[in-house]
């Protein structure tokens, strides 16, 4: 059994899709989602720990049947209406709703039912009130009251109270929202036969001989390559007093898969429109570079340069801003990442943010990132790791040779001047 501490700062109630697909590179302590092999789990609160119930799959099968209000597999049944087992609290963890991430596999498909006068449960399956459409409305606003017509009758459906009411006769019907059942065998078939939709295995320009299935490889760029020149141009726009020592491309297939999948999901939430992506700078202590290349940014470890706009990973438009977090000695070689960042729709951040704020004041639609200035942002804060891909690691140092060259030139002119004076005095 895997216990979960109930009073943690971030209580994990959503199952990680990346882990379900076998792609999550984080340990359970670092991932924002729960790691479990099925898109659902049933847990009981024992003391201060949530503990997985051994009959989780059987309880799920009972729960998926809208006729059931109790589980049938244990001596002490789970009550689905109160989410209790005897005097103990019970909870169900779930993967994200399929209407929020329709391009992903192993999301949870929620079905909606109403109870007729005979006690039979009927699925909503006719537009504009199919299960999919009701689920979308529920995700957008769980307090909404939906009005619809069926035949000659008009009804209201309270998504909060789960009650359908006939407007003419006042007849009320109970409504239930239950997931479609997936057994462990079903999940295994889906996991092995499907992959992330529209996700490129890795960029075509990567060195195919250095793409490990796990971990990463750093590939040194030639200073004549287009990639090198692009990064150099971005860097030199604000760092004219520095020289680039080398630029390495980070080739991490797992992080790339997550980044691509995140982009597809954000695009879907954006109505199919492209999501704003930027190449931004982030400097860090050399002690953390390998960790970032392997498992991406973790603001709890690397985010020591302030939290003025939220508790997330900070990125800068200008390399000079990121450089402020490093030392300035002539002999020091500094490191700086150039990352692809899905900034999406942004808003001004605040120090107490642990995620971007809601767009409409509800808990269903959020901004994608936070910034220092809405109209001309130079600092971006990202809270979700899959929105980031650390693409290049850049090493650089102060142009110490310039001052030496000037000194050499001055002595050279002095020697030439002395030589000319000697020539004149000797008449040669």
C-alpha cells in the first residue's frame, strides 16, 4: 500500500497522466500529481494518512454503475454519497476529465445519468445535453443551472445539486455523474497501443545517435551552425561585454515528450489556436545544471532568486537580467540556460501565487503564466514543469582579453614612437 499524508501543503488529488503513460521522470515527492498505475484510486484516511484500499479496482467498478450508492466488495462498504466507510473518510483520486484534455489517453470520461420514475438510470446522450456537453459545462461552472427542452417539456438541471426539474409540473429527478469503468487490463491495452497524439518523437535536427530512452545527452554546437548563431544573437542583445565559451544542446526525450504533450493540451484549451512560446534565459548555480537537464526546473531547489511574482520558475527575456544572479569575477565561467517556454496567456504575478490566477474568478479557467508587466513583460513565471523545455546550456565569461589587448596596443604604440624618435636623432 502507498500512503499519502493528508495534511501536506499540496494535497494531490489528481493522478499524473505522465506516470500513467510511463513518461514521468519525477519521484512522487516532486510530482504535482499522484503516481498510480490506474486512472483512479480509492483511499481511506487512517489517522493523518491516506492509504490505498486493496479493493480499489472493485470499488471503482461498483462506483461506475449509477444504480449503486454503496460498494459491494468489502465487509465494510464505502458509501458513495457521503464518501465514508463506517466512521472513516474515503476519497477517490482521478485522472483529469477527458473534456479538459481530449487529445490525451487515460483521462477520465465522465458520464451523466438521470433516474426515471421506475428507478432506472438513463444516460444523457442527446445534444445539446449529452454527457460530454454536460461535463464541459460542469468543468466551466459547477454551479450552473442548465435549461433544456426534451420533446414538449422544458427542464432545468442544477449541476451543483444534481437535480433535474420539469419546469411545467415541478417533477424532480436525481442526477448522477459517474466515470466510465476501465479495468487494469483495459488500461494496460491502452497504455501499450497508444501514445501522445500529435507528439513528435524528437526534433529532426537532433543528433539521433545521442537520444537515450532515459536521461539526457549534451551535444556541443558548432559556432557555424544556425542554432549557435540564433542563441548567440539572443544572448548578445544584452550581454555585449561577455564572450560565449560554448553552447550545448540538451537532448532529453522524456522532457521533450512532456513539453510537446503540454503544448497540445494547451492548444486544445485555447480553442485550437496556437499557444505563445518564447525562448527565455535562466541562470543557475553550476551545481544544479545536471539536475535541470535531467528532470527540468524545480523552483523549490533552483528558484532562490526571488518570488516577487509567484512561487514558480523564473525566466527572463534578457540574458543580462539572468546574469544578475551570478558572480562577476573575470576568471569565472558562468552557466545560463536558454529554454523553450509555453507562456500562453499571462497576467501580472503576485508573491503569494502558487499557480496562475483564474481568468474569470472561478476554479476552472486559469492563466498560463505570470509576468512583471502585462504590456511589456521581461520576467515570466511558470508553475507547471511541462511548459518548459531546457533546450540549450550556454557557458560564458567576461571579456577580459579586451583590456589586455588595449594594454598591449598602448605599449606597442609607445615602442613605435620611441623607435621613430631614435631614427630621427640618428638621421636614418
